[in-house]
């Protein structure tokens, strides 16, 4: 098939998506296992079975909850092996159990009220992306759970692209690897990924927002844990003696700079974000995440955090603290820029679908961030998901279909340029 020739897509991506979102795959940051929740394997088993039914006999779910599969090459050229990757888990921030999706067909603008909880409204003026969705079919929840478009939209799109390519062997492409991961939402998405078994040279996560977007840059990320050892005393005889560890932790949170938090930053601005606090009078633990696009920015925010802690602790002379910084992932751009063709081919693939390509940065991270530093360069491509991690999450059928087309065109472009 020649470059730019029209492809006759008959889409099943929405049907796949609706089938996947009703399976609860919420991950659990408190669990030490991999996957963190066994229910993620419910979706993994289904995907492996469907991939085998499509005609990929090596498709399987491993003991850690990862799905691997291979779509054999249809080209005789030596084409680099590429991988398409999405995560199966949904965020712990909002329930993913008993998801009841609904479809607003031929959306004509305005607010979308979610029927099971009318207080949940996707407001047109708060979701600017809706302006480009006129005439589209919008998939939402009923307002009681998240939807799971992050990242079951990506999963469904990859599955549909694989089905299309398998059933159209006249389309020339190299060997394509499929990887579905657990636990991305809790930062462990590639902890147990076997890159040797995967055998890919380059990869793409399908886990982005607006149609046409290609993300080649992410936050760099660290986790900060503060353990405070206070001074215990009987509350009836505590004057001048007690130094309450939980109150110390709360004071640290209160003194964090207000202009460096998620709710006050945007674009390339980083932040310090408390995510957990707990303990007793004697010992308390405070967890934070630190985000910035540069290593220097991370170091500056972590130094600022310690300055805040030390300022608070001066008022509690008999108490002590311990600050631990743990790296989570790094800005993928450092790796991606060494292989400009990866993004160039994605730009061309998006263009061939009729969309305008937009290169942008992610105020977050994906499996691609860590995969890139593990030796598998991996930018991120749109999946069409919006308002993720919330009950207002939505995605459009047409955007998912464009993502399927982008994946197919990418496979073709790698073969053409080989």
C-alpha cells in the first residue's frame, strides 16, 4: 500500500473500550505485590485471550500481570521492532468499580450532566477541549465512578489497530510488539517489565490527551518521605512536655509555599505536593511528590522542602525528623532527543489521519518515562482521554478512532523508511 493511500477502517474500538472499562482494575499504592491488585489480571487475561483470537499465538499474561504479544512482520525489509504500550490499571484517586458508561451521541455543545449524580457536571466552560467535539459521540460515566479512559482508551486503540493490521496483511509493517502493564498509576508500571523478552528497539505509549498530541517530554519526579519522631506525654500532664508528631507534620504542610502546588501551577512550572499523612502522637509520616521538568528544579524544590522542615522543627527542640528522597522517573526528552525519527514518524502518522500534529509536554509521567531510561526510547501519543482520575472523565469515539489510525500509520511509516 502506498504512502498516503486511504485506509478502509471499520472500527470496533468503542465496543472494545466499553467492554474493558467495566472491569475494575484499580491499583493500590499500599500493596507490596506486583500487580498491586489481583483484579488487574482479570483484564490482562481477557486481553491475552482476545489477542490469541486475533491471531497472535504468543500472547500471554505473566505472573506479574504484564501482557506480551507479537504481531509478525508482513515486510521483507529489516524494519526496527517497535512496541505499542498502554497500562491496564486505573487510578486509586477515584473508584473504578461498577463503572456504568454512557454515550452522548452527536454532542452539540453545552454542559453534560451525569445522570446517576446530577451534581457531577462536565461543564463546557471548564473543559475547553469540548469545543472541538461538536458532532462527536462522547463517552462518560454515570457520575459515580471514574471512566477508565486513562488508560483503557489506549488499550482498546492498540487492540483495534492490531486487529486491523492482522486482517489486512497487504499493509506492510515490521514486527510489532504489544505490552500492557499494571500499576502505572502508582509509579510501578514497568518494575517487572521484561525488555529482553519484549525485544523492541523503540516504543510508543498510547496514553495522552487531546487528539493529535505527541508528548516527548515529561516531568522528572521524586518521592519525599518525612518521618517525624515527636515526644509523647499523657494529655492531662502534657504542658511543656508533649511535642505532637502529627501536629508537626500538619505544620509542615501548612508552610509549604502556596505558589508551588499543583492547584497554582501550570505549563512548565513544577510543584511540591503532599499526598499522605498519618501516624500517632509519637511518630508521624508525611509523603510528598516533587515534580519539575529539570534536575535542577527538583533539587531546588527538595532543598526548599528541607528548609521548611527545619524551620518548623526549631519550635520542637526535643523532636527529630528524617527526610528520604526516592527517584521515581526522569524527563524522557533527554533520551528521545537522541532518536529524532521516533517523534518525526509520529508527527507524520498524525498528519496522515487528517489531524494537526501538536508536540507538547506532559505535566506528569507515563511508563514511557522509565522505559526510555531503561533503554527503550518511548514517547507518548494521544489516546483522547480527558479529565482523568475523576468522575468527570470522558473520551470521544472519533478521537479513539483517530488514535487507531495513528498507530496503523506509524507501523506503515517505520516500514516505508526502513
